[in-house]
């Protein structure tokens, strides 16, 4: 006997039904197919679906109901929140209005969405219409973006380069990552321009002696002893000056003694740094050079004197009478300008030809250069003079801690021959008188357009400060030094010998594709002048006063990176080591050093 179920009243046995995802996916599909074919599934099948294959529930009805009335499509609470954490859905039988009625309404709502019903063609038409409208909307968005990009491309193409700058997550003083690229075929030309030396085809070295400049065969007026003072390059320029002075006084030069009491306290002697035999041979046509005083003069107490700026007259008379004069220091003995051409040429011969390093230093220096250029890529030598002695001497403490600044102050007061003790660090930096910090050096190179992959050789000793090279390495990770390029075994003979290590750096800096110095000290002047002598190799001379002003404005938010980098480029367009006559000044300290620019004395224009 069948149980009758009216349209208005439904009787359902109390039973818990478990719905699994596989149940919903398979049986909803069955319901849709049944609806499309207008053939609803039997009540027995519906009952089996909800009973999960368990014992059949004896239910019959006098009215045919759609299968979709039995499907529950969602599990949300009254606020519309899904209960994903529940793995089982419990449906309890009850009154038709509270139980099956709710179930029916939910199933009807889902099927109205999923099945087209009787108006299949209208449903398909609506779907196609929505597809066409969304496609057109997407196409319009893409066209708008393309037109915007094309407009920007034309503007940047007019300016001949792209400037790509990712936005930083914070507003710290971290170096902004900028990559400059030439568009199209100009890309390679842009990179080449960064490494290209100034035009110097019409210039050549001219240090040859005339027949009148060769050394006479007469007995010299006496002997000159020289105590070279300072670091390596200060001693080199001083020795070159003393060679010229020996020529002026027609004196014999005894191999100079080197400074062992400077900040670095390097015990190396002349023969341990320079090829002394080559030094003698290179200058034998100009002056006589001996290893030591002859026995007959060894017992003579030399006249100790700080060399004046003149070497004729009284000084020549003293030499003739005393026969031996010892100069207590050698730096800045000759004027930069107003010196006879023949004397200027001998200064160049001494500096650039006679003062050759020892075989061991020269060979290792060449190895370092070969290792840097093994992949045929150019490299930049950065003279980063942010070292303890220079910071103490200049009084510069920017970016340092108060403890570090105090340590530098103590060192400055400890060194007696450093005359200036009270220094305003901020004022000196704003005047361009401080070495660049590692962060400033990175920003400077980036503004000039050097990409992050640039190969950089650090021409310096240990960088001072707790941050060390971090700010530079963060932007330019391809950093090298003599310590990283040479093996431990190769460096062993030079350990703790700072002048010999400086000689290695000098060789690598001289041979670099681009040389950048951040402080115009003795090494910067020496390398810069040597590169001029070797054909005006590209050397970037930072305008530090304007650079500091601009970077301060940028850090304060008054200047954008684009404006900053454009101004830095413009300021340095003509500061790359191109030929220009040495600039004279009101005093020797305010004029260009002879050894920083030996043009026109030792370099001539081709006629």
C-alpha cells in the first residue's frame, strides 16, 4: 500500500542525510540532464540519492515533483557565512514548512540559475551577449593601456633613453635602483659611451731630451740625500721633484730613503718597492744616481735643510762647499708652473718612466688586471678614500657614529704634523672638501648611468665605519679588490706592507677603463696625471660641492631622482679627463697640480 503525499502536506521519516562533494557534483549533473530531456528521475532514485544507497524509504506521492526540489546548494548561516569546517551536513525531518519547504526553495533557486528551462535559445543568447560585451570591454582597456604606453615611449624616445626606477617600499636613504638603457640600436652605443675615453688623437707624448739636455761629463757639484715623506704617491711625486732639483744643481742623487713613520708605518725601502736598477738606467742621461755616498763622503755630516723653492744661488753655493746636502722631506719642492720645459720633461721622465715598481709588484699587478678583464668586459677603478687616516686628517664625519667621530678627533690631535685640529665637518662637506661616503659613491655612479652589474675595483685600504662598504655593495655587488682577486699565497709577500699594496692598486687603477676618485688626494692626482700622459684615459673628476648640494636636496624631498641624475650628468659632461691645459691659480694650493695634469709640458699637439 502506498503512502499518499498531498501537495500541501508532506510526511518524511526522521533520518540524517550525509552529503559529500562527489554526491553533489554527480547528482546535480543528473538533475540537469533530466530537466533538459523533460524526463525527471523517479522518486525512488531521488530517495536513494539522499539515503546514500541505504535502505529505501517507502515514499509515494500523488503529484510529480521535480528532482531539483531535493537538492541543497549551499551551507550558510543566517548571515551568509559558509561553514567550511563542517564535514557533515545534518538535515532533520520536520514540518513541511520548516524542513522540506526550505529544502525545496533552495533547490529551486539553484536550478533556476543553472538550467535554461524551456527558453533554451533565449538563455544561450543572453550568455553570448554577456560574452561579447565583456570581450569588448577588455579590448577597450587593453587599447587604452597600449596608447598610453605608446605616448610615453615617444616622449622617452625623444629624450633618447629610458629611465626605469622601481618604487622603494620605504623612504629611507637607500640607493635607488636605476638602469639607463638606450632604445633600439642606440642601446649598445649608450653603454659604449659610459666607457669611452675622450678624443685625443691629435696629441702625443713629448718628453724626449734635446742634445743640450744630456748630462755633462764634468764632476758633479755634490751629493743630494733625500728623505721622501708621506704615503706612496706623495713620495713618488717628491722623488720626481728631487730628480729635477738634482738636474738643476748638477748634483748626484743618492737613492732616496722612504718614510717609515707615516700613518701606515710601512718599513719597505726604495729597493723593495721600485726597480732601482731601472731607475738608474732610465735617468743616466739626465743625472747620476748612486746607491749610497762614496766612502770619502760617508763621514761628512750632511747639511740638513728643508728645501726652499729655489735651487740656484745660495743653495748651489752650499752644495759646493758642503758637498752633501740632506733634504729632510721632499714633497712640493717645485712650482707647478713657470718652470723651464726641460725641467718639466725630466719630472715626467722620472715619474712615468723611471719609477717603475719591482718585478714582483709589476707581475702581480698585471695578473690582477688580466683577471678583471678575462671575460672581455670593462671595469671601473673607484678610489674610495673613506679611510681612517683621511677622515681624521680632513675632519669629515658624515654618516659616522659619535663614537667613531670621537676616535677620529683623537687621532687628529695625536698626529703633530697635521696642523689643522678644529674642523667643522658639516661645513667642510658642503664645501666639497670631504671624501665621498660609500653610499654617496654609489648614488654618484648610478646618476651617471653605470648599471648595477658594473665591475668595480676598489682602490683603497680598509673602509672606515661600522657600515663599511655595505651601501656600495648593495647597489653594485660586482666589487673586487686586490684581496679578492689575488690568492693568499700571492699576497703573502705584501702582507702588512701598505705601500706595496698601494702599488698594486696603482697598476690596476692606471689600466682601468674608467677611473673615478672620490677625494683629490695624492693617489688621485698621481693616477689621474699618469692616465693623461698615457693618452687621456677616461677619468671622472667629481664636482663634490655641487654633488653634496644636490644629494642633500634629493634626500630632503626637494628634488626628484630624475632631476638629480640629469643635473649630475650635465655637471660632469666635461669632467672626464679630456685634454685641457693645466689651470694656474693664485697659490700652489689653489691651482692644478703638475702631476695631476702634465699637459702641455709633457704632451704635445700634433701639427
